[in-house]
C-alpha cells in the first residue's frame, strides 16, 4: 500500500508529466501515516502498555487537532464569500419560478462568477462560462465575442482591450488547463492554441460585429440574458427589444423571444 502511494506521489518524476501535484499529498500522506502508526504499534512491546497508550493517544490527537484547525481556518476564510452569495438569491428564485427547465442563460460581464452558480442553484443551463466545459472550440470563441459585444467593446477597441485584459481572455479561451491553474508550478503551461486564437481574435471580432447580433446569438440556444446594468438602447434594439424584468437586487433579466 505504501509503495503504491509513493509511486503515485512521484508519478511526475516517473512519467515526466505533471498532472496535479497539489492533491497527490492528500492521497499519499494519510496512508503513509497509517502505515507508520501500524509499524510503530508492532515495534513497541506489549509490556509497555501505558507508554503504548500514551504514544498512540498523541498520534490520534495530533491529526484530529490539525483537521479541526484547518477546518476552522477554512470556515473563516470562506464565510464572507457565502454571505456575499446571498445577494443572488433573488436571481435564483426568479429563474426557478419563471423559466422552464434547461432554459439557457447568458450572464453579461461575468458578474462576480455568477455564471458558476446558476447551474448549481437553478434548473437552467449556461450559454457561456469560464468553467471547464466539453464543447466545440468555435463555440468558446463565438461565446467570448458575444460576451465582448454585450460589454460594448468596439472594433477599434478590441486590440487594446485584449492587451489590457489578456488574463480574462485566457480564462475563457485556454486549451491547456495549467495555463490558468496556479501558473508557475507545472512547467508545461504554454498554450499554443490559445496564442493562435488571441492573435486571430481581433480580426474575427471585427467580422463578428458585422453580423446581426440576435442571429449570431441564436446560433446556439439562448433564452435569457442576465445583466447587472441595463443594456444600452442600441443593444436592446439589436436584440429586438426583448421584455425585461428588474429584480429587487438591481439585476436585469432580458427574455429573448
């Protein structure tokens, strides 16, 4: 058992490919600790019963105490995030009450990672997200261009915008997961396809702006656009003036018919 865990922990040395070393310790250290305790238990003679009980009592208290300590720290760190998430309750309630199952929602401007919560707290699907999704490459690119168009990025602004917000584009268009997850730790983070995409994107986007926006959006199913601010009038016109609901928390929900 211990040998197998050591092999797993060092797989990147054996194979030359780094997968996700940060979690391997969680798979290996507990097993190594168990093996250590069992071996130590067998080494200490039974005639030293009190010593044995004290040692193994401490060996039990140490990991339990460490677990409690880390859980308390995690609770304190994450609590404000979960409190802040309550502001979106109105959004989730409205979507669940007023939309059909599997309706598709486009979150405008990635409102504080709201796109990540919608599939978890509603019966809706997402049109576009930075989550890891199995979909054709072209859909990610067109989704990101639609995202930029909703933000009001013009053809003249796109080159400067991509330079200023390259991390945003990377988060949406990467093909190598290590490019966005803890960069600097893996050594295999170069993403050739991403670089090619970013080089072509300005001209693609300028061509995309010449398309009818509603038709372009409807290339894939889309039922609702969720926005923290009211969409500009020209965008509403381009979307055929969809019915809109404003929630108590200030969010706008546009229903594309």
